[in-house]
């Protein structure tokens, strides 16, 4: 597998951001805000950290990725397409009738999509099952689950968090995209999550808090998580919703709304200016 | 009639213990009720493939989906009300939509849970499981059929829900009898009325048929142990001969066997139908037999429904 430098990974993340803008504009719907905040981590996962083979999506020893915040399907599809699971041109079929690229990810429809998600709060349980099967079978694949922060208001996450510790799932890595915004606005104004690192610690997890837009910090955190010996690890990455497009940043309005014509032109201009 | 009385859950446990030996892919899960659901039988012989999730049914379904996506054949058990209602949407998204190989086997279904009362009496589970695409729904008539169905499910890919009781039910089938998913069995032939039952109400149908025979009425009895996929053919063939129908289930008449039969009749062969089941009501605490009597689930209730159906021909 190609070894990418930090600037190269950042560049891939921005390319994926561009796809997100184009896909959601073409669909005239979708969730760009949380897709953009997760882009750097997704680039790090698919182009550096994860052991996977786009030409063999069912490779037994592959690392597994579960997108619990299924509404940011666009960034997952962008990562899969850029990795070579399917042609990049297919991305523009997002959310259209008959497309494999459903509004939320569907197992079996898209190569590389491990589980069906979209109803929040379920992905970590599914990831626990995959990680547990790995332990039972003596496999050394890692299971990575990306969660939204607002999503942590769903109680099932904490059932799964307790179970993961109990079952000793050191092969499980949870990633929380802590962009601090849910549909209603500030997570802390809705039902507050803080002190979030302490909550995970109390549930028996290793906790790593990073800047989710620092590629160096992302890679270091993943490496640390992969070497966990006794506990599952959560990486809480502080991010900016809408990251990479000035007028979308920290704007809850773009949680579940695509750009209009003028906005997408400006967004594409901004992103093209930074893409090598 | 003199039948042995056996608890279905005991035979579910026995079947799991056999599967522990036969099938290295089988994983069994429970949510703190292994001693009651009898998944403890599997745990006793195969602790390394038994997963205790604690009192967390929604989490159990998600983990089951993850295990199944990794090649396991998963049996996940708890009481019926928690196995279906508590985590319906998890079952829908995580298991049924991607057609994962998870068998949700619920015990303590129906009103014969008894003294625990309405909070624990699943009377809507068949309805809500039947409504989910890709979901197979099985309600074995007795303990032997529960054993056979468990083994058949392990050998069949895809999501399924199986409904078992707590109490001992009359054993009306033979041990080792062949069980096929989606195939109803005519247990008794007749030409005056078709009695279709599932679960322990099949025994009630057979008893009702005896009573009717004494009055010169020949009832045909069908064991509809698979509610979905529904065996329309066997039902329609029967009612074409008898001209009327009665359904009997230890479940609400809304959405369960009665509804499945009504749908099949209306689309294929409209004959008078009477439904025996709970009548859009919650249950209550009491002894199982007393509850069956109070909520109209006895052989006499089936007989009465049959007379009504016949009178409407």
C-alpha cells in the first residue's frame, strides 16, 4: 500500500470534501456539514491506517469500518470511491432512484459498506459484534466505528460502551466527531454531553482527545489506539462542522441541507484553491 | 384428550445444546435471562460461544448483527415483549434490512406468562415482527416442534423470529417429525369448518374439533406454525372444501395469525372468518389457565367461534 505524506493525506481529504459538495448539490439533499468535519479522519483511515483491499472488499482479514453516524454517507462514499471500491463518477448518483448510493449506507448494496446504518445510536453495538467475532476467531483485524457527538444522546451507545469494556474488545476503536452541533444547534444547549472524556473514562475506555483537523494528531491517535492492550479506545476528535468551506463552518444550517447553486460554486472555488 | 405437557423453552435449550456440538458457527446470546429462556443449556456446554449482554436488548440486537456479518449464526433470546417491542427498530435496520443471519427466539410469549401480568405478556409480537420485510416468523405448536424448528433455523440463512411460551403446552406432534419453514400441516381432515391455529392454540383447535365431532360436525385442523412466509395454498385448499374458517392464537386478533388468514382469504377465497385471540386488550396477572379462560382462549371458545362461522356460511 502506498505510504502517503501528511500533506498528501490532507489533499485527499479536501478532494473528498469537494465530492461531498458536488454529490449533495446534485442530489439537492443530504448532510454535508458532518461529512466535512469527518473528512480528515476518513482520509487517514482509508489512505493510511486501515488494512483493506478495494479489489477484494470481503477479504477476511480486512479492518472493518462502521459508520454509526450514517447520515454522513457522502463522506464514506467519497472515501470508498477515491480508494477504488467503485468509480468516482458513480458518486453523482447519490440519493437518486435506483442508485446503490442510498441516503444512508446499506450493507450489501455498496462494496466496502459493512453495516446498514442511519438510525442513530446503533453502530457501536454492531461494531462490538464484529470485534467480538474477531476475538472468537483469533483474527487480528481492527474494528473502527465513527460516531456523531449528538448521537451520543442515544442510550444504546452507553450499553455498547459497557459491553465493549466487559468483553475486553481491545480491537475496537470508537471515533467521536465532536463538532458540537446537532440539528437543533449546540449539543450542550440540547442535552449536554460534557464532560465527555470523563464519561468514556468512567465506562472503562482509553480516551484520546485530539484536534480532528490535524493529520499528525489523527495518525498518532490511531496508532496509539491500535496498540491498546487492555481496553477499547475512543478518539474524541474536536472538529468544525462544515470544515473547509468558510460559510459552512460552524453553521448548523448545513447539517442536513445541500448548497444552492451560488453556494456550491463558492464552495467548489474555495476547495479547488487548496487542492493540489 | 391426553397429551404430555412439555415446555417449549426446555426443548429450545436442548436443541441449542445439540447445535453446540454440531455447528461451530452458532453463537447464542441472552440478556440476563438465560436461566429462563434455557439458553443456559448452550452456555453449559459451550461457554466460549455464549454471549451475555446484560439487561440491554437493543445492544444485543446490534451485537448480533455484527456477529452475523462476521459469519456467525446467531440465536438471540430473551422474553418476547423485550425481544420484539424493546428493540423493534434495531431488528428492522440492523438485522432484517441487510438480511443477516440472526434468529431472535423469544420465550414467555402470550398471556400464559401468567402472574407477571400485562407488562410481560407479549400479545402483539407476531404482528410487529410480521410487518418487517425479510423476516420469517415461526410459532411452533409444541415443544417437539420448537426443537425441530430450532434446528431447521440453524440450517437456514436469514433473519427469523420464533415465538415460544413459558408454560407447559400439550405435545401434539411427534418427536423427530419433519418441520418445514413455510409449510402448514393439516392435522385432521374435515369438511364443515377449517380451524387454523398456531402455538398452543393448535391443541385447543384439536380439542374443539373433538367436541364438534360429537355434535356431528367435521372440522379440519391446520397447524400454521409458520406465520411468514404464509402457506396460502394449504389454507385456501381447505376453505374451498369447508366454506368457513376460524383462527386461534394466544395473541391479539390484530396483526397476527388472524390477520394473516384474513388477508389470504380476502385475496383468494372469501369465506366467513371468526378470530379467536385477545380482543384489543392488555392482559393481567393470574394463573395461566384462568387467564386463558377469562380472555376467551379455550377449546370451548374455538368451538363457539366455529359454530358462528358455520352459521354465517
